[in-house]
C-alpha cells in the first residue's frame, strides 16, 4: 500500500542521507509497521546484504510502559551490522547511537514448528555469547512509539559478539548479571531476569512470532535477546566494555573516522 511505501522511503532516506527524520506514525499504524520494516529489509537484501538473525527489543517492562505497549518487538540483523570483540565500530554509519549489553543466542537447529516454550527453544541453541547491541534511531530525537521503532527495524544499528562461546549446560541466561562501562565508568547494570524474566522466554516469544509471520528462525541465526540493563548514549571515541557472568567480557570502541 502507498502508506507503507511512503513510510519506508522516509526511513530509508534518513539512513542514506545520515539525517534524522520525523516519526512515521503520522503515516502508518501498528498494523503496518512490520510491513514497512520488511519493505526496507527487502531493499537492503536486493542491494547485497544478507540476513543473519534477529534482535528482540522492548523486553523491559519499564520501556514498554513508557511507550504504552504490552509486547516486545523484533528487527532483522544483517551481515554488515556484525562486529567482533574489540573491533572499532564505524561511528559515521550511526545517527544517535545508544549501547546495551545482551545475551546472544546462536541457533544449531530451526525453530519452525511450535508451540514454543523455554525448554523447546533451549534445545535449538548451539551456544550463548555476551554481546553489545548498538541501537540507533533514524527518527529525530528518539521520538518513537511502537509503530515507529518496529518500522525502523526495531531501531537496529550494529552489534558485537564476545569471544567466549558457552552452552546452556554451562550457563543459565536468567541467572547472569551484567555490568556495562563507558570509558571506564560504570553506566549500566542488570541481570538475565531483567529480560522478560529469562532471555529464553524472549527467544520463545520471538520463535512464536517469527513463525506466525512466515519467517521462522533457522539454524545459524544469531538472536540478540534484549537488554539486561538501561541503555546508554555513546559517541565517537567512546570505549565500551560489558561483562556478563559466565560469558566473559565484550568490548568495542566507537571510531572517530569520518565517512
């Protein structure tokens, strides 16, 4: 429909021009938001990007209350969003970045046939890693509702996976604790229970939702399960470090280079 295309182009232009745009909730409602997201992801894939997984957002009850919604959301991870522990991140690709620490799952089996619960999705997890997610909104001043962030690919930016890989026999995601520091100063703390009670609960929600939408999770997918603590604004030059018990430390620096 024309509204979906209009909203998608507004967000795509903001991303191309590196200039934030007005919210898209004046064009679409919640019912059209995932269609906008899918439109722009399809365009990225047509240009050569490869989907490598999903990210879950709005896992915090406090954030959901703030936005007046009663559910999480998800976005698509593309290969050019992925970075390794210790990498320098391309700040020039970001508009108004914020960073959060999360438990990342890497799947060893498809999650196509529900119903899903924590036990069933756990069977599909190959290993778990510490991760940093850099969220970024193309919408001016982060003035977002549920429809805005879903349409904007759940405010996805970049992500960094830690070097340690642990099985679920070695670490229970709901029991981890997290400390995130920026330039050596502690800025955010939390626990696995702060992510929907258990990151595996978030994964079960995503598996259910993705299957219902006809795009189930597949073996090899990376899933960022949602923030374990408050999100922290960052800027070029910042050094970020997050430690998650049982999963080690993941680090990244926001580069000062220009586009």
